[in-house]
């Protein structure tokens, strides 16, 4: 590697960042659960990601944001024990191979008016700044919008594959970054050593974190509607989902890998560009996708009690009312005229 292409390292150590987050938030909590995953994550950015100068600066901001949001959440859980008592009932998980139509299904259901969903800004900044639910969210929203504009400037091609929009439904992969134990990080950077460590972790940890963050966001809004969630991370993890969300509805989209994999790799090229000049590790990603599908097939064979609604790509791109009717019938949810009108309007 030449001097010109030498990667930029993060300026602060992992421990310095943990301390800096406490200073930034004014919250003197030792986030003990963050220490191990954060140190491994931090090391992967310095050894695997090959960050360029702007990328290194952006990742430092990202990591401090994640740590700060974690501290604020812990403050609010401690001050409001009623958050833990909130129940997350009948969530709908939309998942499948990347580029198989999950985004359309998620947005259709979000537009119905019957579901609670995560807009981008809330996945980016889920935590209250002061702990006051009545305080304005504008600073959190503005910060998310600033990131989107920066990202679009750094990688204009990304918008053609997956466009981040401040108030539009976004997949929970981004809010899961706050867990620090998730495969979501590889969407933006090569993280080989982190992924190897992640493979040793119990997925239940990630799903418990998702449950708690949904409770936290639901507490902020005061709303009590079922959630619609969407992420490719759940392929093969169906038993773990149902351990934490026993009444979840599982919707899986399907499209030939001959179409999804080339499309995915083009998107990842665009997603990595704002942070690194290093191309994604395509073969590792392909193997991870294959492993996820193999686990999914094992679940299908060994757990006939797990019911999954399969949605082919032709149905995804077909009439929206048809697929919504099928989904509502699967979940046993009455389909109102108002819901269908909302879908038509969308």
C-alpha cells in the first residue's frame, strides 16, 4: 500500500470515545455493556475498513453519536421504569434477501395508517436529548437531515438503490447500530474482524435490544399500534425473533439471486464510497448471504410450527391492494376501507 493510499485511523481510542460521550451528554453512567463490542468495532474500523480522510471523520462522529444515544437511553430507562412495562405486540417483520422488494412492502404497510414505523431520523437519533418527552425533536431531526445531505453529496449513486429520507420509513438496521452487536455495520464498511466476533454472539442479545428500543420509542410517542419492521438481517433467525416476539408476523420476500446479488453489490459500492476507497469484500458478503439462506432452510425443515408468508417478487411489483389483502389475511387483521384508500393514495 502506498503512502497516498494509506488508510486514516480514528483519532480517539475506544476508551477515549467512551469517556468523551459521557462528557458530551453530561451523563455520568459507565456503559459497561458497550465496552467489549465497542472496542472490537473500533478496532475493525482501524484495521479492516481502510477509511479515507472524510470517512474517518464521519465514523468518529457516528461512534460518538451511538455512544451518546446509548447513555441517554439508559438515563431515561432509569428515570422511567414504566418503559420496561410497555408491551410490543403483533409486530410484523418484513425480510428477505437484499433487493427483493422488502422496502416496498414496508412502505405500503407504513402508509396504511395501521402500523407504527421507524422514520429515518428516529433510527439515527432515537434518544431524547434532555429526557423530557415534551421537548422538541427538531435538533435530532436536523442532525439526521444533515447526515443525509452529506451522504448524498459523497455518493449520489446511492439514491438510485436506497434513498435515505428524513421522515420516510427506514429499516431497523440503523437503530440496531446502537446495540453495537449487529451485522448492520457491514452495509457501510468492510468489517471482517468484527463480523468474525459477531458470529460468536447470541442473536437474542440483538433482538432484546431491538425490543427495548421499540419500547423506548413507543413510550416517547404514546402510540399503541403494531410495529412494521424491515431488515434483511433476519433471514435464518426466525426462531430467535419468535423467542422475543412470540406473536410476530413473518413476511419473507423472494427474488432470484441472479438479480439480487449484482444489484446488492452495486448498492454496497455506493454505500461504502463515503467512508472508504476500498471496495466491499464481495465474496465474504456472498458467503454470508448463502449461510443465512441455509439457516433459513433448516428452520423451514425443523420448525413447521413457524408460519411465514412468502411473497414472490412478481407479487411485490404487482397490484398493491392484492398483496396488502394477502398480508392482512395472513395476520388475521381486518382490512378497513380506510386502509385501502391510504394504500391507493400512497
